[in-house]
C-alpha cells in the first residue's frame, strides 16, 4: 500500500474548494486562467470551469472540466482515407 502511494506521479486533492463555491463558479465560468491565491492552485482551464485538483511535486493544478461531446470525424471520409493508404 505504501509503495503504491509513493510510486504515483500525482495525488488527487479533495475538498480544497467547497462544493458550493465550485458549482457556483463553474456555472458562471468564472475561474480565471493562472494562479489562484485564495485556493493555492494553478488553473489551466481556458473555459472557466474546473473539475479535479491534483498535486504534482508540490504544485497544485486545477484541471479543466471534460467536454460533454467530442467532434468526431465522418466514417465515410475515414474509410476513404484508410482505403487510399492501403492501395499505395
């Protein structure tokens, strides 16, 4: 158990920001990019929303909230590209 904790590159921090503050600021998208003195972490979210806070070598980093959907490439174009590479 002790070795597992020591071998992790990062640790996830919990309860750094109260849940009500987190939800209010995420809804308003008001987290500013850069260092936040009040909560002692660096925000790397350009959308103004954060989800997780991790610690890497003593640096607290607020990770951006994951998007709800991703842009997906068309299957027809993908098959055409893959098919043309195989014929070469």
